[in-house]
C-alpha cells in the first residue's frame, strides 16, 4: 500500500487533536464543550479521514471484509 505523506500527516494531526480532547476528562464531561468541539469542524475532519482517506488506503478485498463484518452495534 502506498500512502501519501501529506495524508499520514493529516491523520496524525487528527489523532493528536482527538487525543488532546479525550485526554482531559473535563473537556468531554461538559456537554457544551463536546458540542462546541464537534461543531468546530471535528466531525467533518473525522468523516473525511474515515470515509475517504483511510478507506481508500485499503485494498478492495479488505474493504469488502470490513463491509461484510457484523456491526458492533447489532445485537
């Protein structure tokens, strides 16, 4: 798998930001701060990283395996 360095950097910075937010319980225990964080564009960054960047790194057979697995939210 070949990955562009700029994409790896973007994912690293996203993980860094998420880690910083969730590392401090005071940030995520306050509902207002969580809403502010999500509305600041975090969901958009996460959505792009998940559905576009990392997904496109995966070969088609791995994408299919992921699509075929049971959802962790199914009972």
